[in-house]
C-alpha cells in the first residue's frame, strides 16, 4: 500500500475503457456520483472477472457489433466472442440422517459456537480449525473417460435452506451430505447487456443443464453419491435418506430433483476466451484482439473451464501475465493438471 507506483481507489466502479482509434488510453470510473478519468502511460489491464470484464468491454465499444448498436453503443471493434462461452461448475447433493451424534450440529447452535470459538482461541483446535467438507474425490461417471468428470465432497452436516427443500429445520438433526460438481460441462451461456447505462448490471444466462450430456452427468452423479452413501464405512452412521428421498427413483423424478436442488460452485469462466479463432477475445499474451495496449487478466480468458477449483488457476493467470507485462522469460515447462 505504501508503494509510490501504486494508487488504489475504493468504492468506485469502472464504466468503460477509453479507446482512441484502436488504442486503449485509460479508463473512466464513477465514485461518489462523480465521473473520473485515468490515463494510462503504458497499457490498461482489465481484471473485473467473468461477469464484469465482458460488460466493461461491451460498454467500451468492444464486442458483438449488432448487440452494441441495439443499446446505442457505437462499436469500436467488432469482437463477437465477448460475453460468449460462459461456463461454470454446477452440482447437487444426496444427504442422510446420521444415526450417531457426530455431525457439526452442536456447532451451529449459539452455545456451541461460543465453545468452538473458545476452544479455537485457546488451543487452535476444534471444528473452527479446519473446513468441515475437507474430504473429496475426483471420480468418473464412465470408466472409459480419460479424466474424472465429477468432484465429490462429504460434509458432516445437512445442507442449509439455500438450494434445499428441507427448510429452516435442516440443521435441527444430525446428518451428513455428499455433494458434487460437474467438472467439464458442455453447456455454454453468455453475458449480454441489459441497458446502455454502464452502471447497470449485465444480463447473465448460464444455460445450466442446457445439453443432454450435462443432464445425464448429473443423473449419474446422483447414482454415484447414493453408491458412496452405501459403502460399509457408513454402516454405523447411515440413517434415512432425506434428499432426494427413497421415492426419487425414475429419471423424471431425478431430473426434477436436480433442477430444484442444483447450485453453482461459483467458478464462472470463459467470457473473454483466449485463442486465435473467430470467437477468441484475447491472444496468447492476453491482449485484446484488434485493440492496442489492452490486456485481460482474470478467469474470463479461460477457453475451457478447468476440471477443478478456479482459485489457483486464476492466481497463476495473474502471475503469468505479470511476467509477460514485465517481459520476463517464461518459466520452465511444468505439468499442469486440468
């Protein structure tokens, strides 16, 4: 924070990149109801994330030309891929009553929270010392697949009301949950404009479960989760299946359950994809095609969603971009799991 070459403006919102001809010259932003402009001496680096990066680009005149004109924005550069190719990890869960009092139920109650906080403060141990859903597995819905297409998690709790039909009483019982996310979705969504006002929010269409392949993967995930629940180590703890419930057997019933209970894992990516084809937005240096001095550095540049959490890949995108900006030589080749 004390560096002479770093100035941070908080409580501000970028409205557009200032483009002169085909060159990025700076950004405009609002703060306290006032508009401000910052000029860049070298280049502009846009790191607003998978939703806001394409939104800012489009309000800057960079994106699908006809769509921009529909909202009164003069196209500066036609890039049809801006806002397209949206991907995310989607999943659901199967959960059961736990027949022994070994879940984190007590920690969800006021006195239990106080005890857990005191224990952690005094010893550094207890339920607050680790993430409760720390056990996971990468599995295949089909043995013929080259790589796992599902990530499973187990947690010593029942899912809270969000995404669950159990309601506020979910955590009034001991229970445990096996949840998952689909690692390699086929469905693609998009980010579009909702208004010509740059302070408006973008229109987001994830198009979850938009293909039969994705729907079938989720069906198989339900079956795999039930199979995991049925393994012998769970014999001393296995109570009744709460969700989706023993009556949920037919494909239609499973599909309906998935639609009701599915939830995002908050890993959106892909809306300013890197590549050289007609749908690409940035090149291999993360520079926006057709625009000088403008680079995108966030998960929106992923052409394809990684088959894992996006946190570390996003950090590595930033580290690599930093090296490219500073013209450092590339690191030696490494094996990257994706």
